[in-house]
């Protein structure tokens, strides 16, 4: 089994433990701003919890994702008739019901991007009460949610759709916070060739934002430590990252600058064009 640094392993273990405690009655959800490693941690935790990668299925919600795709829907068959077709959840749930000795995981990325009450339908109740079967909308067949099926999810708590979650939905979530983490940052950049002082400056950037905005840092930081994944050189990687990504998160046309902009600019020296490598002629 591949192991990671202490900070990363601690977060993975926290997710695995939550799946063990609550996976048979709730959706275990990792919440954090973009770039905090939610998807990476969730994927590793899902595989460790199930103890078999083939027992993990990953999907991504989006605004047009529907009940018909998730639970079941109507499709035109080869004879031009209408057939009831199980959706992703019912397919995976059936696999779990037929294999009770193993743990199955359905990993849902971007949970709150879909219209959750419409997509989940009956599951709003029966994820919590798995001993009670429910009737699906189209086939009218009784379905029981497998106790060995865990729904693990990720979402950005600052998305408008996440902000609008009602109490009924929140009650069915077990939320694990995934803020930007300087420990995971250091582990991610170890062995990349970046000088230690450069890594220290990047850590200082997050620490400065946390000191300046202690109550807003976790939810309003415009990016997480994962934005620096793939950086191997101070020059020109960090300058390009600023020009191509970071400054667009802070300053956008016709929109007020992000509240953290001044602090981030003050602590990000690689904005300077001097860090740009000039093309050779």
C-alpha cells in the first residue's frame, strides 16, 4: 500500500474512519475550496475503505444531472418501445446487495452542483433508514439501500448551490472539512526540486492569509495548496502560475477584487516579470 506524508495520511484516515462510522446511514462529504486535495484524499480513502479499487465507482454531478441518470429512468429500446433503465445508483446498489461480504463505495465529485433533492429523490429518507424498502418512480419495484454501500462525496462550500443547501440535506451529510493545509503543501512539494526557502515562502502565503482573515480563511481562500501541484522550478513555473491562474482568481473584469487579494499579492513575489524566462531567439 502506498503511503503519504503525515498530514495527508491523517486526512485520509479521518475520511476512512468517518466511512466506517457513518457510511451506512449518511453521505460522508469532504468540503473545501478548490485545490485542497479533496478528490485525491477521497479517492485514496475510498479504495482503502473498500480494500479493493474495483469496488469503488466514481461519478461527477453537474447542473443537468437528473434523477433518471442517478436512480432510474425511461429509455427507448431496440424495438422502439419504452423501457425502465436503472441509473448509476441502483446499478451499484444492486452490486452491493449481491455481495454483502464486501464494502462498496460510490464516490460523487461536485455533490452540490446538481439539484440534490431532485436527483436523490427517495434516497433523502432511505439512505438513513436502510432497513426500509422504497418504491422507485418508474418501475415501482421495492428497493432496499445496501448497508455495505457508502456514498462518499466532495464539494466546494462556497458554491452558490452549496450555500443554498437546506437543513434536511445537511442533516444527511457527515461533513469533513478540508481547508488549505501547509503540511500537505510541504509533503506535495517534497522531492520536486524546489529549494526549501521557496517552499517556505509558499507556506508563508497561506499562513499570512490565515492570520489576516482567521474567520474567513477556510471558506474564502481563493485556492488551496493543490494549486501548486506540478511546480518543479521557482522560475518560471511560479510566475506562469500567477499569470495563467492565480491573478484570474483574484481580479476579474467588472467584479470586485477578492478580499484576500492584497495579502496574496504582498506574499507572492513571483508576480514580478523578472521571474519570467524570456524565450530564446
